[in-house]
C-alpha cells in the first residue's frame, strides 16, 4: 500500500505550465529574430539540440524501466537529430566556425535535410514498433550508423544531393524533400491514430501535437522566401515547440510513468502473491491426506488441518515438536520412517505404516525439498489413510482364496477349450490321467461349455473322467466367452445305480419266465383243460390270472427301465401288423374290463401295419396305455380304443372316462416314478414306470406321444407312428 501512495504523490509534468514557459521563450526568440537573425538561428537550433539531448538522456536513463526500449528508440533518434542540428547551426552561413561554410549555405541545408529525414523516418516507423520488444543494441547501432552515414555523405564523400545552389537558391531536391518530410509526419500521425489502442491516450495526444507541429513547421519552410521572412521564423519556432512537446511526452511516459507502472506492477504482484498464498493454504488445508512439513531434525514445521485433527490438536500446536514423539509417541524416529530414509539419500520414499495412535494403516510418502543452493532442508510428509482399503484388500485376498479352499473341483474354461483357471481340487482331478485321456476330458467339457454359452443357461451333464463319473454343472458367465465348471464326483452313486439296475434287470428277468408259465397255466386251466371247476375255484383262478397279468406288466416295465438305464434297451425294427396286435392285447385284457364292468369301444382300422417298428416297444406302449385306462377309470366307466391311418401317420388313441390328470401334474407325467396325487389317492397299485417307458418306446421308434385330459372327466392318450 505504501508503494501506491508513493505513486500518487509523484509529480506529473503538466502540459499547460510547460506550454506557458515555452511560449515565453519562443516570444523572446521571436523578438531576437527581429534584431539579429544569426543569433536567433543559433539560439533556436541550440534550443532544439538541448531539448534533443535532454530527451536522449531521459530515454537513456529510463531504459532500465522500459520493458521494450521504445523510448530509447526515440532517445537515439533525437540524439542523432540534436547532433546534426548542432553541426547545422555551426555550419550556418555567416557563422564562420567552419571555414568552408562561411559563404556557403549548401552544407547547412544538406545537414538540415538529413536531420529532417532522420526525424521523418523515425516517426513513420514508430507506430509499427508499438508494443514490440526492441533490442537496445540494434537501436543504438542503427542511429549511430545513420548519423555517421549522413555526416560522411555530406562532408567527406560529398554524395548528398545539392540542396542550395549559389545564385539560384534552394534546389528542387530540397523543396521536394520538405514536402516529402511534411507528408511523412502526416502519414505517421495517421499510423499512430490507427494504432492508438496500443498506447495510452495522453501519450497519443502528445504525439499527435508533436507531429502536427513538425508538419506545420516543415510546411512553413516550404514557403521560404528568405531567411528574414516570417514563414522561416515561424518554421523554426514551431520546430522548437515540437521538440519541446516531444520532450514532454518522453519525460512523462519515458521517465515518470515507468516508476508508476513499476509500482503498479509491484503492488499487483503483491496481490497475486497473496492470492497464491491464500489459495495454497486453502488447498493445503482441504486435502484429506495428513500432510506435515518436516525439517532435517524431524521437527514439524507445518501441518495441514487433517493432520492436526487426527492428532487431536490444532495446526499451531504441532509446530516445533518432533514428529516421532508427536505422532508415534516414541523418543526417536520409528524403524520404518520414510523421512529418515529421505534424509539419508535425498530421494522420495513410500512406506506402509500402521499407527495405533492415529488409528489405522497409512501409506506414507516423503518428498525431499531443497533450498536455492540445493541443500536438503526437509521433506513433505504425506500420510494417506488406507485402513479401509487394507481391510478390503484382506477381505478380497481371503475371498480370492475361496475357490482354492473348495474341496470340490472348480474350473473356468473358454469356448476354445482352454482352461483359464483350476483350483487345487481340479488339479487332482487330472493328476491320474494320461495326455490323451486329458484331451478327451477337455474335449467333452468344451462341448458342454459351447452349449451353455450358446443357450446362455446353466447345464448339467454326466461325464466320465478317467474311470470316474462326474456330474458337471456348466455355468456360463454373462457377457464373456467362458464358463465356470463345477464337476462333482458321482462315481459311487453311479455304481450303486448300476448295481441296482443290474439287480432289477436280473430279478425281473428271472421273474419273467415263471410268471409267463403261471400266466399260461392259469389261462389253460380257465379254459378247462383239466376238467370242469366249481364256481369258487374258477373265481380264484381268475383272480390269479388277473394279478399275474398286472404283475407281468410291472416286471416287464422294471426290466425295460433297467435296460434303458444300463444302455442296453434294444430296438429291432420290423413290419408290425398292429391292428392284430391291438385286438389280441384287448382280448388279453378283457377279464380286467369285465371285473370293473367297463364299457369298451373300439374302432380298429383293418389290416393296419407299421413298417420299421420294434414289437417290444409297441407292446410297452399299448399295454401300458390300456392298463392305465382300466386302472384309472372307476367301475362302469368307459374306455375307447381307436387305431386309424391319417395323413401324418398311424394314430393310436386310448380314451377313458376316468379320474383325469390334474393340470399341475401334466408336465411331469412322463417322468420316471412320477404319479399324480389323485392317482396315488385312488390306488397304491402302480410304480410310475409305465408312461416313462411309453414315451421312450414311442420316441425311439420315431413316434410322438401326447395326451388331453380333464380332471374328473377323463383322459385320451395319442400316439402317432410314422408309417
Ligand atoms: P403307474 O404305474 O402309476 O400307472 P404310469 O407311469 O403308467 O405309472 O403313469 C404315471 C401316472 O400318470 C399315474 O400314476 C397317473 O397319475 C397318471 N396316469 C397315467 N394314465 C392315466 C390315465 N389314463 N388317467 C389318469 N391318470 C393317468
């Protein structure tokens, strides 16, 4: 602020006062001209020279404050001009200082013109140099060169065009030159006016006045009729005035203003500095990391707000304390202190530090800082609280171990069959396999992975790995071309199932033969081959026969299911005269119809045969459908059997007016061992194997099976055989 006051108090030369003073001087000079022209001329030229030198000295001294040497440019121009003016005055006709010029006006006139040219050139160039950085050396050298050249051209080489000829007076060269110079001043004014945005308004006004004076002064000289003429005197006086106004402009802007702007810049810098400091402090305090600035003796020089808060104190109270005592509560730096390392090697260090006093784990970095001579003076100690992150990382690491700890195999495989990950349990899986077995396993898994990715759903299949059975769940990962595989060893279960199937197969096989002979014997007995039976005996035999029928069907279903499970359910396609088979089977089942007093309707097409169908499969289909229709239809109900040829094949249908299949059971009705609730309620007879076998038998032979049913009303099963 003190600087600003100083700027305001600094005196600024006032144009008006100056003008009054110069007006007085000019008036005196004007009077002198009336008495002694030579004296007038000398005084006028000397005044010009004096002002020019003053301008030069000012500009020269002010050059340190000027950023772009603009005023030095004018200073040098006026120095050259002043020098030539001086010589011009001394060589003026009648002065007698230089013998050669005592009676010659040419040299003085030539010097005059040289001076005019230098000034005109300076002013024409000046507007274009506004705001540009000029090199002081180039300016000085250019003007000295121009000055020397002008003098040498006039005095030594004598190549300067003649400006005054004895007898004829001023030459056309001199006259044209004056017009050209006058025009140059106008041109300069025009250029300055165009570029006035680049200069202070007042400076432009002073320049405009200077140029106008130079212009009018030069124009006055073109009206020259003799040394004593008024235009000649006026020209000289206006010229002195022009020099004076130039001086004012240069004094004010070349000398005084630099201080002004220097102080202004200074106070602006101070403001900027303060703003920067405030901003730095704000930033320092708003950083959530704990920052401390430490010196080489581990003394805290500064802490930010976060650090002070964490230490439970204020920023100021930490300063001057040792960081190890303040932060760690110890008497010397802790072993893992990165600041100690930075002090040793002057490099940045980072360490993970667990500090109970601060309640957590911190990532601490220490960055060294140096004084201007490169000497280490401390470090910036930044501690970032990574307690939460650490906990998360530990958790993540723990979680990452999860599949490794899984006793069951877990793998990740991509579409190409490449195993991306396998846990230790999966490693064991492959350990006993040779290369080709491994290839087979990955190949079969790859196919499952492809399927699962294509269908975008989990799939489970039973696959063989070496000699073990695995149920492999394949879960595709959404958006990626790989899947996770969870194989589960099911070898034991599989073995038990196989043993069970084998047993069932064996048992049912063993039962079939005696059952068949009992069935045949009971039928023969019923037909009376061993004589007449009383009604009681007949009834008992009929019961035996019916039970044997049902049992045979059950044993046959058991045998067929075990064959399917063991993979040896064989199909021997042949041409089947099914209308006959259907009729024979119905006859076989007649006792069961009679027992329940069921009404039987048949619509059997004549001589219908299917090509390429297995006889056993057809029996499985028809016997089961018929036996179900009888079983699930209450007494006095009805059963209709139809066999016909239709456009799409041979259609067999078995309809009943029985209990029906509830809607909720419809989907599962063909599953192994499945029985609907209403059926279970009605009878415990039945093992849920019939429809399972019917579906397999129809589909393996190329047929299609479906049903329509309404609970409590009845059911119709349809089987469409290919012809
Ligand atoms: P089950 O030995 O129990 O008859 P099936 O496999 O032959 O076994 O039939 C499966 C289940 O389908 C039956 O338990 C029953 O719930 C239902 N079902 C089959 N046929 C009929 C039918 N005609 N009417 C009503 N329910 C039937």
